[in-house]
C-alpha cells in the first residue's frame, strides 16, 4: 500500500492508501466523500518511496492505461509540474526507457514505445 496525495478540483488535498497494482494498472478511480472526483495524482514528497519511483509509477500507469500514447512530457515540464528536480525527472524517464516503455530520440525528446500503451 502506497500513500498517494490527490488534488481535488476545488483545491483540496487528500491522502489515500492505494495498492501498488492499482497504480501500475493506471491511476485509480477515486471519489471523495462529497461526491467530487479526485483528478490528478501528485507525488508525495514525504513518502519513503523515492520521488523518481513515484514519478515513474505515475507515468507507467498513464502509458499502460493509454492516457499517454505519443510524446512524453519533457524533463523540464515533468520537473515543474511535479515539483521535483530535473535529475529526478530524468531518472524516472531513464527507468521507463530501461523497461522498454519509452524511447528517447536525441534532440527530440521521449516517446511511448510502439505497443507500450494498453499492456
């Protein structure tokens, strides 16, 4: 079980325990107590799980669910969006590249590997 923080559209934050297999299968579908949907999974900077693992898990889930099917966000945009260093974002992308889920094209960026989405 991983503690995952979720941002609600009204600005609220929640922390929920999510099974690792749900994260690998895709972002879990979660509804908060007052009926709103929790939209985006954010990294838990206080978790013992390293940030690069959390970011790789998030991206892996998006790839497997088919939510990320072409160009992967840049290192800079991932770092800014998730509040991590460029090195942390690069480490997460390297992990996914080593797993064969994404490819890197020098000077162009990262792309989902053919056949990686929907695994």
